[in-house]
C-alpha cells in the first residue's frame, strides 16, 4: 500500500508514519527528515535548503519533486509520503510517477498544533519524536530508544511556527480539495494509540 499523509505541521504525521511503517513493513518517506539529514551532514542540498526550512518556508517544487521521485524509484516496498505533496504542483507531478492507494488528512485545530510544536523534542541521533508534556522521554533530554540527545528544531520557534501555519493554509490546505473524495480524514487530536487505531480501522489493515 502507498499512502500520502496530509495535514498541518505538528499534526502527528511523522509520529504515526513511523509506527505504521515499522508495523506493516513499508517505507516512511519524510521530505522534512531528508532535508534535515542533508542539513546535518552539510551536503550541497543541505546548504541550499537550510535558511528556507529554518524560517518555515517551502523548498522549491522542482527540487522536492526530483528528490521524492528518486527516493521512490529506489524502494522495493510500499510507502508513506509524509509531508509530500505540499503544493498542487507537487501533487500533479506525483500522479506521473506513483500510484497512491490512500490519502490521509490529519485534522487538528491551530491551538493544538502550536502546543504540539512548541513542546516537540527530537533525537539528534535517530530522529525519534517526543513531546515535553504529552509523550516525554523517561529521562529528560535523552532518547529512550538510543540514548541520543534531544533538541528543539529551529523551525519549532514561535515565528517559524506562525509562518509554517500560514504557508500550510495558503499552499497545502488546497490539496484537500485537489484529492476530494479520495481523502480519508483522521481525528489527530486523540492520543497516539487511538490515532493508530482509527487509521488501521479505516484502511482495514491487519496487524
Ligand atoms: P516536515 O518535517 O514535513 O514538517 P511538517 O509538515 O511541518 O510536519 P512536522 O514534522 O512539523 O509535524 P508532524 O505532523 O510530522 O508531527 P509530529 O509527528 O512530529 O517539514 C519541515 C520543513 O521541510 C517544511 O517546513 C519545509 O520547509 C520543508 N519541506 C518538507 N516537505 C516539503 C515539501 N514537500 N515541499 C517543500 N518543502 C518541504 O508531532 C508533533 C509533536 O506532537 C511531537 O512532539 C509529537 O511527539 C507530538 N504528538 C504527535 N502525535 C500526538 C498525539 N496524537 N497526541 C499528543 N502528542 C502528539
């Protein structure tokens, strides 16, 4: 199965995608994570996108589409596209190189989005997500999974959060109309286990 996960920043797309990918043996393709890895490793791509990402803007369609197309071509499994497409241009392009079986829209109000992003902590080493209030690590500042140090993403600062929400409403929310009847809504305000349960039930997936 190939999925697209749509929804505002901080809605829990990455959190659910990681669990679903591991449980069902499919690949989690997060454009944001690919860009962050490139920034961490100071590659040419990383240098090109760092300022855009830190400020909460969008990387160009051309660059992002080429990156996703290349990544999907290398996969031998189904996949979850987490954070792609994000513009109608990207969605049009995706039609030409992948078949999508389910488009999930994570529904969450702006106030909760802001609380989730403001409290997010990410492992520098393995990328696992935590939340200072909702899903804290056992030891503050340390990843339960690998012992790595937790940090706050540069784009989780208040000004960048505001910009990301604006960009989402302006450029990504129109994809809900673009996909129309294909959209499967998920109530992203529930606890992570309940969000997973709703996803599994809506797609009739077995464990
Ligand atoms: P990206 O990394 O994709 O950021 P995003 O879409 O803004 O999504 P987030 O990662 O912020 O949130 P999420 O929905 O995955 O939530 P999460 O699971 O972490 O993109 C970053 C940047 O890269 C973009 O701004 C852009 O610059 C660039 N980019 C990426 N893709 C692009 C594209 N296609 N085109 C152009 N540019 C692109 O959860 C958030 C927090 O809430 C965590 O702390 C988590 O622990 C907690 N949480 C999660 N679920 C729950 C729950 N159910 N209950 C309570 N807490 C929860």
